[in-house]
């Protein structure tokens, strides 16, 4: 799959976010089809509180959580504001530019604000070359 300019700034990302939100809504309200226009008032309130996190995986194993896309015009790279995992770095703003052909995968995690897991998935933010620690890699 090619995550090019049109996918990010056209309808590709929007469709993926909408689909994740729709599936999150249908998990709680199976009869509802459209999270943007639910028929049931309870479903409408639930849908309004669904959050979507966009996680970007690069070919070099870097992982970013996108806070906001930056429209840099038609370029060969994606520009976005990164949401750092470390609280200490959230005082400023990290703007990242990534060549489109380095993007390996995009994940959207949609969840109702009241149902977020206690232990949220760790998003490394701007940590390059990070990899999960396997049990056999831990110090004794």
C-alpha cells in the first residue's frame, strides 16, 4: 500500500478513522451504522465521546503518534506534529517530516473516553530504532 499525499490529505485517513469509530460504536450499539449520525440519543452521546489515535510505523521501526497533520503542500513527505510519549517533552512541539515511502503501516485506535484501558499502549513518539523487549532480552 502506498501512503501518499492523497491518502493522508484526501479521504484515505479519514475513511480509516471513520471505520474505526463506526466499529467502536457498533461494538456497544450493534444496530447503529453511522457514528456521525446515530439514531439513538444514547448512541449519539457515546459516538461523540469516541477518541481516535493515529499511530504511524516506519520501515526503520520508529513509531510515532500523530497529534496533528501539517499541510505542507504537495511534497514527497508527510509532515505532522508528533505527540511525545514522555510528559517532559510535551511542553514544546515536535514537527516531523517523513518520506511517504518510509511509512510501513498506519493504525487507528478508536475507543470511548470512559473505556480507555488503564495501561494505555506505549507509543514511543519520536524514539528511533526502538523495539519491544523480549523476555529473554531482559537483564537477570
